[in-house]
C-alpha cells in the first residue's frame, strides 16, 4: 500500500543549530503539505505545494523556516536556527488534489523534533 | 478562516461502550476527514466524508453538510480505540487548505 515517507522519525538538536526534514509523498499526488503539531493541539498548516509551486505559506515563519519541492515530488523543510519553541511533531501529507476531485489527504509518520 | 470545533474534548469509557464524537464547522466544505492519531503520533485515515454516511466495521460517520456538522460513532469500544480523534475540513472556497479541529481524546478502560 502506498504511503507518505518521512525521515528522520526523531531528531534532537541544540538551539541555534540547523535541522532538516524530508518527505516523499504518495506517487502521483500533486499536493504536498507540511503541518506542525504542538503537544496537545491539532496540526497547523505551515506550507502547501501544488506540484513545485507554493500555494500557501502564510503560517510559515519565513525568518527561520524554508521549504522546497524542486521537482514537484519530494520535499524538504528546513529550520535555521532552531529555537526551543520549535519542539513539535512535523507532519507531511499528500493528496491527489484538484478542486472538485477527491482531495483526501494521507499523512506520514511524522518527525518528532526536540530542541534542547 | 473556517472554524472547526470538536466535542467533547475528553471522553473516558468502559470497554464495550459506544461513543459519539461531534465536529462542527463554520462554512461549507469540499472535504471532511476523520483521523485517529495513534500513540506514536501518526494520523490514521478513518473516513473521507464531505457528506452522507459511511461505515467501516465498528466505526461509522455521518456528515450533514447543510447543517455543518459531522458525527463519528464508535461501537463496542476496545482499548485499541484509545487516542485522539481529529476532524479536518477543507472549505468550499479558496485553495485546498485542510484545517483541523482541536481533537477529542478518547480513553477506553478495560
């Protein structure tokens, strides 16, 4: 069964260091999402791609976060420098996309980030 | 943006009991999904249900789009049903931004 792949599963980093997460969506899925989930809350969208284009990054803290999906397939989310408040679960999801189409989203296992 | 409210926030039940979780949303939607977040944090798809009723084993869901709510029913609860249940919606305007509710934490006691 096709799955969204994410790595690493866990990451511990020191404050002010750089950290990167990788996501490989389900094959053929045009839309890719990065969500952040703080403990005890629901996931919140950081950035959304349609193929290689960003369609929504309004909640991405652009002074320290960056995201790319260069060939419209896999994606990287980077944080530099990391802050203590960035400790959270980072979730990647993908969907077939298309207004009016089935837009069911499927999530990867997530990367649990701890900043010390 | 669209508002998504889930109730109750917490639910503790004995094994074998039935439960109903509710999701209210503030605008018309193109997509509504129910997820179960397992202890390791992964979101497991339960239902893709922008309208109508679906059933999958002991779980079923109903979305009444005209009244802007959805219900998730769990029958004969098992301890493995414990976890957080999220409703997520995509509004019927703008881009495809899936917005999550705050979740219902379900605890099933043996």
